C-alpha cells in the first residue's frame, strides 16, 4: 500500500499484533495487551470455515488503544517478544479496505468540487470579458455613426489582441 495514499487514514492508536500461535485465546492476548493502556477496540479474528481449525486464531489481531502513547508503548514492548512459542510482531495497523475506499471517495469528491469551482470562475471571467468587449464594440459602432475617422476602431481592435 502506498504511504501517500494511506496518509490521513491511519489511526495511530491502532496496533496490528501478528504471529500469534494457533492455540492462542482471545483472553490470553487481551491479558497480554491490557497493561499498556485502556483498550477501545479489540478484534481477534478466528477461522470460520469449519473443520479442525474452526474457532482458532488466524494468527493476528487488532488492538485500538485510547491514546497513541499506549499504542507506541505496546508496539515497542511486544514486537519481537516471545509468546507461547512464537515471536510476536507488533506494528501500526494499516487502514481497512473500507477506510481506504472512503478516503479515496472523499478525495475524488474534493477534486470534483475544485474542478467545478474552477469552471465557474472561468465562466464568470469569460462573461465579464464578453460584457466589456460588447460595450467597447457598441461604443465604437456609435462613434462611426457619429462620423469618427476610425481611430476609435483601431483602439478597440488593439484591446482584443
């Protein structure tokens, strides 16, 4: 995932804890992470397919702490730490597919709004120039009708260049 793409969608309080042994329980992992601070969300995915693996961990979980400092402390302490025969990996969690999709849609909408605002501004500028041009042409035409020698026409022509 591109870091620029994810910027603004990563929750600095959310930790991805991986390399959990298959025999790990939700309770054991919760006991492991609780000392680092208040937990707002804990997602411990398990096998849903049936068979002998049903109910066992997929090998990772997500923990969202109340404060970024708690998440940093947990990552520093748990990354590389032995746990039930495995060596844990603790990293900042990447955004979910849903969060990325929402961010991309918001970015597209903002871009559409900028394009529309630019289009409206250009239309207003063009309308203003057309109004000024029409006024100049009418004044020039009136001066010809009054018997002007054409000098006003040359001035008007130069203003369009």
